């Protein structure tokens, strides 16, 4: 019988390439944008980490940024956590990474959740290039994680799945058992396969405790998956009615009050009340 789960060739090819080749391939902005285009604000690669508390979002964010930028915690007891932003210039690519609180935990009220969405999305206008769905490969899938596709569809719409990549943290625990991630997925939970399949077969695995060199290799793989995904999305960032409304609210605010400092040097976000209201209103009308 054929395996229910099969990876698209693009991803398989990436896995087959050896790391030497990956390291030697320089990254150019033209991988994402047309040759000759000047780098502007909109050339920033915007990535959002989503997942439950304890999934490894902040650690993954730090792996991507190459430094301990976001606070990461041992305890899964969530203190009020907020979205935050970090940046890195990596192999010619200016990245902006947004860390989020556990939006899949069902611990936040609807209005708190929508506030966090507003806070997160206003830092990635005109839209993100990628949503990373962060899960762990050392613990069982939680019911909230199983429902994450429904959550994403509900909050961002079906099209958002074209921009999702599953990132599995705690790869060290799989490797400790002398397994590869491919074996782990193949032999593992049907629901993880389903999640990966719903995300177009796009996934990668990371040990956030690995050496800086190993982590940069994972980042290169991830950037290649994002690159392939962007091409499949005709070079377009993810947008929807909510993001368009939020973008307009930001513009109106700028016209009325001038430039405002949305992101502090430490990565914390100053939310704009008008944007929060716009997003809250959008969700009221769409539920
Ligand atoms: N061994 C190992 N520990 C990890 C890995 N990723 C995250 N952690 C740990 O898992 C815990 C939760 O991670 P954190 O990034 O704070 O999760 P978040 O709540 O999703 O932001 C922390 O103690 C991290 O140090 C990994 O790949 N391997
Ligand atoms: Mg965190």
C-alpha cells in the first residue's frame, strides 16, 4: 500500500542535498525579488512563530536570530507573554522574526487573542512571508495543536495554509534514539503527518540547543523552504481583509499623527489602539 504521507519533491530535494552544498549557495535577494529591484522596507523577510506555550517558539526565534533575543522559559506556566520582534541580517537576507505567546493554548480570552494578533500583524505589514507552526517532537501532540489548522483558518482564512511551515523542535530527543526526523514522522502520529500535509508537505526540524553552526544550517534549510514557498505563492506575501484594514488604520494614524515608534529597541511592540479596534471589529463581523 502506498504511504499515505508523501513529501513534495521540492522538500525531498532539500533533504537530499548535503549541507556543504547548502552552505556554499549564497543567498541573494533575487531569490525572493526580481533582479534589479532595490531593497526597501518591503524586502524584509517577515516570519511569524505560532504554537502553544512550551512548543519552543522563543527558542526557535533565537535560533533564527543567532542570539538569545527572546525570553525562553522552562516552565509552561504562562506569565502574561506578549508578541515581540527581533531582526537579523543573514547571508544577505534581512529577516524580521515575530515571537508570539501561546495562541493555541485557549488560555487567552478571545479579545486578548485578537489584541495579540493585532500586535503581531502590525509589525509585518503589508503581510508575512511565512507562518511557522512550532510543535515539539519529544512530547505528544496536544488537542489544541491538533486543532491548530482550524484555528489558523478561523483567524487568518484558508489561504494562510499556503504560507505555513511545520517546524519541529527538540530534534535532539529524536536523534538520541538514533532516529532521523523522516523516520520519526513516518512511524509517528498520523496527526502530525496530517498537519504537515495540510501545510503542503513543508516541514523542518531543529535542535535549539545545538551549536551555532548547526543552527545556521537549519536556518539555511528553512530559508530555502520559504523561498520555494514564496515562489509557489507567486512572490506574494500573505494578506487578507484583516491585514488590509489594519494597514489602512496604520496609514491613517501616520497621516494624522506622523511616524510613531512601533517597535522598541528591545523588540517589544507598542500597540496602536486604532489598529486593535480595527482588528477587533473585523473579528466581530467575521464570526
Ligand atoms: N533540548 C531542547 N530543548 C528545547 C528545544 N527547543 C526549546 N527547548 C526548551 O523548551 C522549553 C520551552 O521553550 P520556549 O522556547 O520557551 O517555548 P515557547 O513557550 O513556545 O516560547 C525551554 O526550556 C527551552 O529551553 C530543543 O530543540 N531542544
Ligand atoms: Mg515563548
